[in-house]
């Protein structure tokens, strides 16, 4: 569900601490026949199509699956708050093609300073949009996406575990992996069982 690191950029000069260990675990899981999908979060940049993508079965913005007869749609969820214009503009800029090209050729030392500086600045902004979960925006998104044939919308961005019913199904917010180290097991044992970390 994304955001496993402070920042993960799809170029080696940005490699975060602990990445080698994560990729070793992912490789082991896939060797055992377990499918591993990765959804890019707001702290993930340009992973789809990067060398890191080869460690996963799929890297992208969303994934749908069925477990225990229930149809799930997993989406990171960082772009759902339509009132947070500042963040939406920042997201569009930082995930754009010009920024991707710039990041690709940055030297490692400069790349690390850029990531650290950006993280410090973001931590000091947009408090009003980070205090409350944008329930109305989530429910509008859920209503549209559940009509497409899903029963449960899984979101990872909000880092607060919650579940509630909406017309056509349910919304599940997953706890933050980096805070809790919790994994959400979905479905029964064996085929059709899934794990998700927010």
C-alpha cells in the first residue's frame, strides 16, 4: 500500500536504508509462489518502470483482487482530499516527467540532501489537512469505485485503522506500517489469502 520508507525513489542514488532487506524478503516470498504487488504512495516516486519494479509482480497506483469471495480495490489514497489544493499541486509537480528526468541524473549526495530537505519542509506545512481524515472525499471516491464491481475499498495513506460501511460496500483504512509494523490479513487461509500494509 506504499510509504514503507521516508522516501523511496526509483533511482539507486536515492536508495533508503533497509531497502536491500525488504527486497530480499520480497524475492523470498515470490520464490515461494506468493504474489507481491506494490502500490506507490506519496513517499514513493517513479518506482513503476524502475529496476526495483522487477522485484514485484506489479507496481502501480491500484490493484483489485478477490479473497474469500469479497472483491477488494486497494488504492494508496493520497490524492483523495480535493480540498487540499496545496498537496495536490505538490503531488502533480513532484511526480511529473520533468522532475523524473531531473532526479534520474542527480548525484547521490545532492539527491540525499534534496530528499531530507523536502521531508523537513513538508512536515511543517498543511497541518489542517493532516489533522482530520477527509471522510466526505473518501466516501465520494468509494461510491464511484465500488459501483465498478468492488465490495471493499482499501486505503493506506491515512495511517489510522478504521472501517465503516458506505453505500455498496465498506471502506477500510489500514494502520501505518512504519508506526505499527502491522499487516492486515485478508481472506481465509490458502489460495485467495492476501496481506496488506499501509
